């Protein structure tokens, strides 16, 4: 058996507290060891067997009340229940004694409050305690299975710090990916100009529009405003990633400079009153202000990143309505509950934030499995979904071709494994440390398999990052903990936490209430997603009211598996006979073209064309804008393509270099599938395709000529051929 650290055996002196337990009980020793790590010197612990051997020392104690109480109790009392003696020598036992110990552990006083104030809580607690006391070996076995033989107080400081850095990196990927596409998608001459959206929103919502459509584009929807927003998101992500502000404030070479500046500023403000601060007076003020800024810095970054990305989600319209965009917003918002300054600019892991993010991960993974079952899709019911998935998913990787060649029985087995993992593994999140680690590794394996065979930008990376919070600091290998301590600048011997003061609890109350509301909203999404009739109408109404802020979102990917792969091939021509294709960065196109990798980037036009092909006729409005922009060789839209056939410059009669746009554009529809081994061996092609027909007929753009004194010439309707 793992040896336990020596207990603090406190002599019964005045003003002390003491917990007496059965030293022969393995279950008791484990929990006493666990509690002693958190209470420090606030509680003393002693096995009654030791007190019995040292009974002579209790004859003339400094605390006669405690000595008298101990003398009155026989051995059977100690064997049946733990006994707690407070500072005044008063005794309580069983569940009440455990609550008294927990009351002296920071952040766990609510157990004692519930025991004393909630009707029925005390007798229920005592019943549970008595049952465990009567089945100690069974309880110890369950503890070993769920929590391990030795218990550790949960610590999330390092995990939270690492999680926030990885989250900031994902934010950077998301902003940077959209930045290079933004003007072509939502710019002034883009496919869905955000300026048009905002003009329409102002007409509909008026002055209260921000609360209905929360986006910063209300103030500036120009191309400059779009680029400024994405660049600001990238900059804030890097600030959070590297922690420039706290590093500048607390780095030793900078500390003296900052204090000097603070002192100078304070002194200059007092010159008018002939008052000057000495160095000893300025130093505490400078330190306090620095610590305040450092504590606010991560939370401020996270809040601004949430608001900026929320603006993009609304402004991006069809091109930003993906589940990973909503998951990033919700994760970034809940990450605010992890942030707490400890006076030195370091992040402290908070249990509330950890559990809110665990609930989010549970909701995402479980609902992804639930929607597959509830949809009634025959491919999931018949375990044939993966026979189609690898070649019909939006942007497969090269490894997807090899996965497609696996035998049908193995793909059916993997389909069953996917459903099992998504439906069962999330429930382990709510059990002890060991089952939670099993859930983490299972979800990691699932996400890595998806990541290796499909290009889902930062989606899987974000899910893997959420899996970090299924662990705590004690689960990290020692070398990683040392590396994180060095990166965080953590002191070698941190001070033990002090009990929460009433004033601090008042400040925490709104945070906990908000966390509870967000947790209830998340549970409401589960009820609605499962179609449970018991979901309250008031909860659905509340979800509808906060829907524009994406505080809690519905999740569930691939509820219905696509069994075919229609692809849109856009072409241009100068004469209507010879057509040249427009090549997208990551779409199949040429059958000989191998699938590519694009993680963590998301080519959003490529994705929307995948959905447009599946939806069939009629084409979405933004597709009409796409075809018109191609007729004019709009450079911002052409930048969304890998190759445009009419982008090369030619010299006119006057010697001017210009790009001649196509006279006509059209879109053809093909059905694609992966080549099998023999087809690829014979032709070298990764894909096989068959033409289905027209998706968008050939069109051209003409302008009528008119006399000089006539009204402005009007463009004709697009001429379809």
C-alpha cells in the first residue's frame, strides 16, 4: 500500500481544533491525509490509538475541556465515527465532523452551510456516513477505482495556464484564417458585404440593434474596419499567448523602471499641493497598481477576444455559421471563469470554470452521438456511415483515401466504436479522477483520428484543448510541470491558500450566479436537443433571448451522413466554346489532384461550395454575387481561388497592362468518389468523377449604350445561355 505522509498530531491545547479518527481504517487514513494537505495548521489530526497510548499526557493539559471530553469517550465511539473538537472543546461526530473540517478548507464551506440550513441535508448526510462506516472496505475499493489509492487536492493552476495559452493560439489561427479571406467574403465588393447587412439591420432594429445583432460592425463596416477587427483579434491573441503586459510589469529589470515611472507620475500630480511621495511610499502604490493590472489582463483579453469574434460570426453571415465558430465563442466566454489574479500576474485555476468547460465538452461530445441516433439515419443505424464518410466529407486529407480502402467490416467496427465513444465516454467526466482520465484519452484518440483523415481547421484542436481540463496538475508528468513552472515564473514554495473571507465571498457571489445560469443554459440545450418534452418553456424562451450572444449553443456533427459527393466546377470562357476551370485551393477539381492539408486554416468558400452542391437548386444568393464578381475579375474574390484562368495581364493597344475578364461564366455539377486501388494504380488519379449537369447556366454581363442626354445607362439582366 502507498505510504501516507505523516499526520499532524496536535496536542489538546487551548484554542486548537482536533479531529480524532480510527488509525486502523485505510479509508479514514486516506481521507485524513487528503484533508490535512488543505487545512494546514488550522486543524490537528490524531488517531485515537495514539491518544490512547499517550493517555498520560492528557492528565494535565492546557485545555481541560478537551481532555475531559476525550476521557469520557470509550473506544467504540472512536471506531464508529470520527470525532471533531473545536476551539472551545465542543464535540461533534460523523458527517457533522467532516463538515466542520471542510468549513476550514478554502472554498468548501458550503458543505457545512448546507448541513446546517438545508432541510433534510443533515439526516441524509449522517445516513450516508453510517453506511460508508459500515462498509469501509467496499468504500475504499470504490475510492481506489474512481479516485486512486491516494487522494490529492485538485489543482488546476498549471492546467488552466496551459489551457489559456492554447486557447489564445486557436483564437489567433481563427482570426488569421479569416483575415486573409475577409474582403473577398464580406468586404465592400465581396460575396456577402457586411455593409449591406448593417444597413438592413439599422432599418429593421433601429437604435436597439446592437442587442439583437451584437457586432462591432455597427460602428464601422468598411473594408478598413473589417481588417482592423481581424488584426486586433490577432494582436490580442498574441498578447494573451505571451503575456506581454504581466511580463513587462513583473520582470525584474522592468520592475524598477515601472516603479520609478509610477513614483514620478504620483509626484507630478502632487506638485501643486507641495506634496511629494518618497520611494517607500510610492513602492506600495506602484506594486498594487501593477498587481491590479496584471490580474485584470487575462480576463480583459478574453472578453475582448469574445466580442471581436462574436462580431465576425455575425458579420460573416453564411461563411461564419459553423459549429466550431460557436464552440470557440462559448469556450472563450467560459474561460473567463478560469482567470483570477494572485497578485503576481499569474493565472489561478478555478473549480467553477473547470466544471463549466467540462460540461461544455460533455455536451459537445454526447450530443454529437445523440443526434446520430435520434436522426434515424440508416447509415448510422446500419453501421455503414464510415463507408461513405472519408470520401464525402468536405475536405479530406491524403490519409482519408487510405482509410476508404479498408475492408467494409473494419469500417463498420469503427462506426460502432465512434457511436460508443460519443455516447458513453462523456459520462465518465462526472466520475472520479481515474474515469475522467479514461474519458480524456478516449476523446483524444477519437479527435486525432478525425484530425488525421479530415481538414476541420481548428475544430479538433479546440476539442483536444478542452480535454486538458479533464486532468489536473497532479496528472501532468514531472518534466512538464517543471517546464510550466519555469514558463509561468511560479515561486518554488507557494503560500498555502487562506480561508475565504466574507468580503471576498460577496465579490464571488455574482460570478457563481452567472456560472450557474450558463450551466443551466447548457443543460437546456441538451434537453432541447434530445427532444425531451419536460424541457421548460421558460428555459426555451430564455435560450431564444440570449441566442444572439451564443452563450449556450446546440451541437451535434454529422447527424445525417452524406452518401454522395456532388462538386461544383466553375468555368469561364471568352467565346462560349472553350471553357477554362477556376481552381479552388483545397477542393478536388482535377481528379489527379491529391487531397491536401489545411489545418488550422479554414477556406470558407471551399466549405460553402460543398454545402451549396449538396443543397442543390436554387443556388444561394451569394453564389450569384460570386459569378458576377468573376465576370469583372474582382481581385478580392479571385484571391479566394488558387488559380483563375483570366487573371493574367495582357497589353492593350495603348500599352496598358490589364487582366481581360471572361465574357461568360458557368458552373457545372460533377459527382466525385475516391478511386479504388486498381483505378489509382492504372491512372494515378485520386478521384473518379462523372458529370451530372448544369448547376448555374452560362451568363454574361452587358451594358446598354444610350445617348449623352439620356439617363444613366442601365445594365441588362444577366444573360443566360
